[in-house]
C-alpha cells in the first residue's frame, strides 16, 4: 500500500511536459540572469528568498510567498518586478525587466508555475528482503522474553535472581566470583555511585558500627532518599539529553533559560517520576494535561529536551536550518530512548538496521509539525540580537511586577526613532563610507538601535525578565512532510504520512492525531509496555552506571552494528521487572545494588583475567575512575568547601541571546563564575565550548550528541592539572587549613583525618609515619628556601584591534587578541601550612582518590 501511495503521489506531481519546456526556455533564463545573484543557493538568500528552487518561491522570504500558482496578481514576484518605487523594485541592480519578460513570468505563474520534477529513486518505498529478515532475527527487535532465573550449583551464594543469572554464566565457564568487598570499600562505592560524593567520616563510622543484616540496605535507602541522588543520576540523563547552555559552533548563542530544564531533570529523578512518564513529559509535555499553573510550567520546561541541541544559526537557508534541527531531534529521541541510529536514514535507507527513509520521514513529519521554541532563528552573518526571536520562546505562567508605563512609552519612541535612522542609512553609500575611526559610518546607528532595543526588551519582554523556557510546541501548520531526496532539504519527494518505526511491532499503538503534531502519540509509542527497546535500553543504562559496562556495552546502539548482550536473559528479566515496578528507576537501582554481584570485591586473579579479561561475566566489581564532576565535588568535600545548596538559575541567565566570542568577555565571565563556584558540578554553567576549567582535564561529556558513555582517557595533561591547576591547589590549601584548624590536634591524628576525608579509610601505621616525615621534611626545607612571593600578573593590553569594515556584521573577523586570561595565585601563608598543603595535594592527586573500587 505504501509503495502504491508513493507511485500515485509521484505521478500526480509530474508537471506537463510543455509547461516545463516553457519554464526551461523562457522563465529560468530570466531568473538566472536577473535574480540568482542575490537569491540562490550558490550566492545568498537575500530577504530569506530563493528563486532557484520552486519551494523557495512558494514559501517565499521575509515578506511572504513570492509565487502563488495560478494567481500572478497575488504573487509578490510580479509585484516587486513591476512596482514604480525604485527602492522596492527588483532586480535591485541593473535594468528593470522588460514588459515581455514580465509577461513571461505572469504566464508561467498563471499556468501553475511548472517546475521540473525531482527524480525519485524507483526503489523508494520498496520492501527489502534483508529488512524483513532482520526484523525477525535481530535480538533487540524481538518482544521481551519472560526468562526464569536459572538453577545454580552454589545456590547459597546468590541473594536473588540477578545473582543466579550471573553465577550461572560463570559456572558455565568454570569460574567462581571473587570474594565480597570490605565494608569501607563498599560504602565508598555505593555512595559515589548513588550520589557522586564520598561518604563522610560520620557515615563511615555509623556503617562500620552497624552489625545488623540490614545495615547496607539502610545505607542504600538513605542514599536513594537524599537530594544528592537526583543530582548524580540527573547528570546521567543530562549526558543522554546532550544538555548544553548554548547553541555550540558556528555562532555560539547562549540558552539563558536552559537551567530550568536541568533543574526539571534533577527534581524528576529525585521524585522518581516513572521513566515512561519522564520520557512522555520531555517529548510531549505541552500536550499533557496539568492540574495547575506550576504543573503546566513544569511540563512546558520538560520539552527543553527537544530544544537545547546544537544549532547552526549561521545557516544560510531557513529550510535547511529547519530540517537540520528536525534531524537533531529525531536522533536525540530515538537514540536516547530506543538506542537506534535512525538519523542514518535521512539520506538513504539505513545501511544496517531495518529503517527505511520513509520511516525517518514519518518521524520527521512529527517534528516539522512542531515548533522548535528555542528562541532562535537562522541568519547568515547575523550580529547582535539578529538571531533572537522572543516570541519563539515558551512563555511560563507567573507574576511579574508591571513595567513603568512612562519608561516603556519613552523607550518605545526612542527605539522607533533609532530604527528609522538605522533603516535610512543602512547599506547606503553614505552608511558604508569609512568614518575617521575606520568603521563604517552606519555602525553607531546600528549599535544605538540594538542598545535601545535591548533596554526595551529588558522592561517588556517576559522572556528577558525570566518567565520563559526553551522548549517545543505544536506548529501553526500541522501536516505530513515530504521525503527529501538524498536528504537535501529542497529536493522534495512524495509526502510521507506521519508515523513510527516499522522495525518492530508495538501492539495497540495509537495513530497520529491529524490535528496535532503527533508528538503525544510518539511519546506513547516510545513508552508502551509493548515496545521491546525502551525498557531494555533504560535498564541497560542503569546497569552501566552501577557496574561500569552495560550488559549491552554499546549503550546508545542496540542496532545490528551494536554489541550483543552478554546476558540476554538477565537483560529481559530486568526489563520485565522494570515494567512491573512501574518504570521506577529508584527501585531498579535499589534492586541492583543490593545484589551479591554488586557487592563483589574488585580483586582480580590471574586465572580470572586469563579466562575473561574484560570481566564481561562479572566475576568481580570493576574499578572505575571518578567522573570529572565527581573529582571536583570530592575535592571540595574533602576540603570542607562544598556548598550543598542548589544555586538560583545559572550564570548563563545573565547573558543575552547574542553571539559569544570564544575568548571574549562573556566567555571569560562564565569561566570566572565557574572557577569561583563551590556548589556541585552539575550546577556549573555548561555552555558549549566553554567547559569549566575544573572539569576539562578528565573527559567531561560531549554536549553535541546523545552520550550514554563517556570516554575515559589517561593523558599527561591530567597529571599536570593535578599538579598545577589553581583549583586543585586551592582545595589542597583549604584542606590543609581545615586539618590545622585544631591547634591541639596531633599530627598523626591530622594524617588519619586527611585519609578519611579524601580516600574514605584509615591509613596504616606506615602511612602515618611516612606522611609525618614528609610534612616535617617539607616544612624544614620550605623554611630554608622559602619561595618568592608571587603576585597575580596584571592584565596586559593586547594589540589594538584591526580596523575592519563592520566587525559586528562579520563576527568571524572580530579581533580577540586583546582578551587576556589570568590565573589565581595559590600560596600558603606559612611553612607549616605549605607542608600540609603539599601533603593534601598529594592525596587529591593519588590514584586511590581518583578511583572507586
């Protein structure tokens, strides 16, 4: 049926051959000779208009459709080439069109504006035998099985079904698990895994004293109930959601309201919002019912998932900008929830997975029917507030004090006057003429207009005043979209009905509501209990965060090129249990960390390593390095400097939605705020390309794509960071001062306190003696050879910026050499503090501090 529908659509779109010939012989030469210079793909779309593409003419530019087939009298193209106003008449340069040429254009439009048809591949929509085979055979597309936990030889070892699945696989290979972890190592492991923070000395003591059989269970319940759980596990989802507070490369525009989505995620995780509901809120929160304004705001904020991706606002053509954003949304939704690389089918049928182009465009139609309410638009070479569209943000409900009407009226008049002056001189010979300072004469006019417009926005724009979010909503026009031949935005093929993937069956899935975008039905389809992928992908992500590697170690790819599960029956068992527990992430985490498998030691034997070097059978608990955020937070915690409170908003909130220079004042201000912050790392400003200094050395997340797994590298820069970075040195100093605060304490007790605060254990007697000897020797040497007092260098002025025609209109040409970067100087106040600072820095730089066993 799909193939027949496509064929019929293609035939209906075939233009009359005579009319196409008329276009090629008579019309195209006019457009090419008089219009392409300013309105084509090879030059620029002046006014947002392309005339080398039929759809560009039909959709038009900034002033509306240029061609209305069958109605030349309603077509702006005819209006603009015939107007008597020379400033408005087109073409803007050269001679006006002759009456004969205008007559040709009129006749062409009257006859329906024929255009050569896009050639659609004959294979489009045809069934592929290899796809049908994959649908039946690939493990991920099969319905969830209902496995029972296997019998095992050492039944006494297992605490539950998870352990029996693991032990059965080990016994099949003739292996046994290693012994259990000691209580100190286990507490440090579970505290970092569940909260991203180290256990306090008081928590260590309480756990060691509790000899009851439920001691560990009580610890787990305490950690799950703590607000730090949401901060740690919310960060996991933010990785998947490719969270960032700016658009990224090309023109890096801040998302000043992105922090609302961040806080939404953390709160939802802490509240244990069922994962199916969590996904539905992010894909279609604006279409869900809300009991009050607060709930409505929360649901609108959730749709930030669809809006906060990377955007090329410097894209020349709107249709490409739109389709690139749609592709980014399709990829984010399908890879995060289904673990499939669906966006590979944008240009051709997927090479490996049974995802044809028609499936991709069935989903794409849902998102072309959705407004990406990020507050931005595309504009080639824009400057100032050119990319910002206040109406394109999601407005939230709330009370704001009314703006002073007199100030508003005064500013409105000033803005209108400034705009009139700017429009009058813009682009004229007088405006382009260099002023004495080398800048165009028109530049002050533009700057004055933008400054006044910014002041007016600050008074009247609810978004600028904070009552807004980046999100999504149904578009004004809701409709199926065309397949793009070879993925090219302008090459429209047949229309594809909105719908879902056909790689697997989801029984009872609702059809798309023709009056809405289809996001609500998509969200329901994604989280249906009959969807075999969503629960598998979700539990696999949780398993990875607790055991280091997923049961499917390609956590973002469950397709044919992804890995097969190491324990397929266990994966389906957990997915079934996840559904039975109401998609509760906290229940799943609790279930797994209370297993015997999770509590294993990290010890390794030669025999185990030889039989299973990658530990895929889970014979031990694999050690892991702390994430960048955990390292920073643990250093602050050890020093006693960590502020547990959530900050209000984000430093990015103060930024306007204008381009940031890579090393400009906005970026430097963000770095300074991040460097000075002592709250948890999840709340640091995370603008793309402006990674906080304290995180950048240890593989922070890539904010470009869905990232279920972070890289873990070992490079020299990490050692240098631990030795030289102002952050580490400052925390080492504060840590040392914390140890020295009690003047009556013995040095041996200080050493013991330092170990407990940093690595969570008591030092051995040999370690105490070695530390005391080190501190004594360091202090003695410091007194003999005190370092020179280092003062922070004064900022140096760089060379004067080069004169350019109009730097604000061409941001790539802005000179940035005048910007300087300075670092804090961290120095102890006396030899004794310096010695203890050296010791605490050694602890913070140790492998034991950086790794969890």
